[in-house]
């Protein structure tokens, strides 16, 4: 049969092939980075189709990002040598959930043209509800509630299922009630928020078993990438879909599938809200194939549960677990460094990874004086790579926090080096940065109507659409800018007193800021503006997951202004940055966060900012226990394993975080790299300090004399560790086995479902 082996199977190793060809029954591919998990999934779809086992529309394939879904579609076309007619259901959990929900919207009291609310709409709606309930939104900000609701939805909890203890944390026990009111309001508005795309879909399946059966019947094959990062809601949704439809579900009445009434679903790790009559005793399970890597679980902070992957055996009895051990992506040194680093985590399954590739270049570690030198150094290295014939498309900069991007983006604009930001807007295009810039533009130019409109009611100051509408009319009639119209209107009684007062206060503020601009440095001015306008405070009160990042970005904005003489110069620079935009095909450096780099690969990967407090992030360090730190380490591992041929780590000894300079300690993760695979190099960033052409960590003595009380003990330890090989800081051998305490046996109703 060898001759008949289809082309797409030819290059696979035996384990990969097994994963592709085992079409019947559940399959879990549990394997490290770069071992071909995603490739296996894509090939599996090709195989299913070419074997005629299912039509495209009978295959459900879930990816973590939309980009990954597009990539998979593209690869599939290549593998089959023709475009697939009628595409598989290929997308993220939310996009597929949304698609199903539209078809059956009426059943969950929506219309098929329902709107998907963005965060702003969501906040506005919640504010109204708080007002109606006389809840002080200073004390209990709408954004906090939004964050809570989002968390509940990630865990698959409907309002009735939110444990009372958790509902109590908001508005003196009114959290659950508000969540319910919010859901009711969404229905009236014919709207759903992002989390609903999945949650309402789950409800639909639970309350309408006939609909569920229809989809169970349709999807003959289910495939899931990045399974380690699924949250409870996604898990429930998958479990519902992955049951065989032919079985008449025993005891499945409407009654029994509605939410379990035990009061605390999801709280106790041993019980899941889906572990009810619906998913029990039903066999055989579907042809589901999940692939993942526990060492790459990096979305715990967003409710992902790595335990899902550990419970696969139980959820899908008879599952075949396949391990892939050959890494096809990275050269020897990079893989060794990454494997050694992740071995410092206790809570892991542990796995072997080998490469048959050459050792290649060692992982480099470069110390810089500050982040500016870091950006310069990396810029320099990139130009060097470019001269050596490397494609910019094969170069990526992966940062821990989005604020770090700013310095690189500015540097690239200066160098004329094309770049693109992946997985998010460019720094100056982020919402919070645009808001702040709008304030500055309006100070600079009172006639800037776009800026005026953007911030007139941000933060909310009671100047809603009606007011803006009125200003527009006046402005149009008299051919004047909006801010002048505003000036005219506050002299009349056209606005209600409250709005008038608020508008007058805003105009007064701008007058004051324009005067201050003449006498104070622009960096000071911007702080005053963000402060007095209430803009910073708006984000400080925000409890959503990204609020802290936004505040960091605002600080970084202030910092970026230092490089310009005055406000005018800065704003001109911004318009230049905003202006350049290559097409998608342009050869360009990719800049992104480590989180959005998941699943991707590049020949050359730069990893800046490996410093304590930044990476691992302070939030993780402040956390009790090891969980936060271990997630950071997995993130570092994800970063390193993105690299095919070169991985280049950087740290700066001085960094401005949260607005003030501090001397930093190189990341403990640098300590944890194996000396044999690492080379310490000097920064090419120029000036450096003491005129010595950059601080290289090879000059440790200088660091001491530099007078910092921190004196980079990390790197001194690193030196010492080099002799000690496989021992961690405490002097104990690395323990690659899973910690017992974290993974105590899981039981459901006394039944053992996962061994530790
Ligand atoms: P990650 O965990 O980072 O998502 P992965 O396990 O999904 O990694 P892939 O992205 O599928 O790994 O594969 C990594 C690289 O190795 C890709 O470039 C892929 O094309 C290549 N590769 C995988 N299997 C083979 C093979 N059998 N022969 C040659 N190249 C392979
Ligand atoms: Mg992958």
C-alpha cells in the first residue's frame, strides 16, 4: 500500500501518522512545542476528506485565534491540492458558537440578526443598570461588574448558577441579581456580549436537546487545537457536542438538562457544571481529536483550565493518547534551553523532546543599560540580519507587556524598518492611547473636531449623544468647530443645567491646560491632563483583565514624549507613525505579546525585557503560591519555542515601569537557562554607560560598582549555577514530575475521574 500513500501523509513520523489515521474514537495528542500538533490536525482533516469519511460541513475544527483558523484553511487547500468545496466549520470557539446561535436565536429569545456588543456598549449598559438600582458606581464600578460577569461566563455559569459567595462581592450582594438583570436587558436589546456567544449556545443545547442532537449528528469529526487553554465554558460546549447522537439520551428531559441546582457549580474543582445527567453514561463518544501541551497553558488568568487536558481520559473513555517527541521547529541549543527552563515548573506532566536538527546558534543573552538601548540594540541586530539576507517576515519581537512595544515601534519608524503588530493594535492605535492623544490634539488645536468628539464624554461626564448632536447642528449651521459651538451653547440654556455645567467645566479645563502648556514641560502637562480629566481614574477603577495593561500603556505614552522637545514635535511624530501602513504582504518584522505568539514560529525571535517584575510579571510575583510564577515560566517557554534558528534574549538594568525609573534585576528565568546552550553577548545598542559601549553581562564586576543595591544578584547566581548544572536555587535537583498537591485526584460524586 506504500505506493498508495497520499502525498500529505508522506512526511509524517509514525506517531504523527497514527494521530492522523486513528479516525475512530477519541484521540488526545499531548506533546511539546513544535512537534507537529497543528500539522497533525490539518493533515487529519485532509485525511478525513480524502478518505471520504465526512463532507467538509461535517467537520468541526476549533482553533485558538481567527488567524490560526485562516492559516489552517490555507494549509488545507495546499495539502489537498485544491480548494475545499464547502468549508469545514473552522474557527474559534466564539465564532462557531456565534454561528450556531444565529441559526437558533429565537430559541434563546434573540433574533437572528442580534448585535454583538463590544466592551464599551457593555459598560454603558451596566452603568444604566447600576443607576436604576441606585448603586454608587464610584464604589462599585461598572467595569468591575463587567469583569465579574465575564469571569462567570468563562466558567459557564448562568446567573442562577453563580455561587452566592461570589455574587456577594459586588454591590453588597447584588452581583448575581445584576448579572440576571443584565442578561434580561441584552435580550430586550436583541444583543449578546462576547461571552454569550458560547454561554447562550450552551444554554440552547441544554434546553433544546433536539437542537443539540442535530449538531451532534452533523459533526462527525471534532478537532481542537491548543486544548490546554480551553476554559470551562468551552469545555462544556465541546462535551455537549462530542456525544454520539444516535443514543437516545437516558433520562434526558428538559428538567434534567437545565442547570444543576447544587448551588456551587464550578467552584469545587472536582465538580463541573456539566457533569450532570447530560454527559454521564453516554457512549460511545465521538471522533474527537484534541491536541495540546500542558507546558504551554498561558491563559489561566482568563479562566483556562489546564486540567481539561488532564481529564481527557475520563471525559472520553477509551481515548487513545499519543505523544509526539520529535521537535521539527527549533535547533538543538534553543530546544535544550527551552526544555531546561520549563523543567523548573513542578506542576507538569513532563515530557521528552528531541530534535534531529543541528545544534545551531546558542541562545544569546544581552544586557543593556536601559530599554532605549535595548530597542536600539535589537534594531541594529535586525538590520544586520537583514543585510545577511534574512527576511523580515522571519523576525519577531515578543514582549511580555504591550507597553514594551512602543519603544520598538518608534525605533522602527526612525529606521524606516517595516513592522506589523500582531494580535492587537499598534501602540499608538490602542484605544487608551488614542483617547489620551485626542486630549493632547485638542489642546494643540481647538478645531480638531474628531478629537473633541472622541473625548467629550470619555470619561463619562453626562455629555451623551444628544448633546453631541446639538453641538453638531450648531457647528454646521455656523460653520464653526465643535469646541466653539460648545462655547456658544454653555452661554444659553439649551442644555440641561447638569450637562451645561459639565461642558463648561471641560472647556475651562482645556483653557487652563492651554495656558499651562506655555509654561510647563509637555510631559508634565500630559500627566496633569490625564489626571484632571479623570481619564486615568477611569482605568484605575476598571477591574477588567486588561485595565492594568492600559494604565501601563498610558505611562509609556508619557515616557515616549520625553524624547521630543515639545508637544507639537511629538504630535507630528505620531502622525508619521500612524501614517505608515504596509499591506499584509509586505515583508515586515512582527511585534506582538508572548500571549499572541502561541502556535506561531519564526526563524529569528527577539525576547526583550527579561527582568524581574516585568518577566516574570509583578502581578505573578505578588500572587500567593507558585501558580502565577509557573504560568509566567510557561510563557517564557512558549517564547523560546517560537524560534527556529535564533533566540535572542535581552534585559535592561534600568527600566521605567509605572512611571518611575528603577534598577532592575535580570529575570530569574535567565538563571534557569542551561549555561551550555547560552551565549552572553554585548549590546549593539551604542552609547551604553561609562562610555564602554554597552553593558554586557560579561562585565559583572561593573554592575557592583555601578552602585545599585540590587547589583543584579540574578546574574551572579547564574554564573554560580553554571557549575551546578541540574540544580535549582534551593540546591535540589529539578523536579519534572507533577506536584501532588496541585493535582490531587479529582472526583465527581465519589467517582475517581483523574489520577494525580
Ligand atoms: P506549537 O505547540 O508551538 O503549537 P505544534 O506542535 O503545533 O507547535 P507545528 O506548528 O504543527 O507544531 O509544527 C512545527 C513545525 O514543524 C512546522 O513548521 C511544521 O510544518 C513542522 N513539521 C511538523 N511535522 C513535521 C514533519 N513530519 N516533517 C517535517 N516538518 C514537520
Ligand atoms: Mg500548534
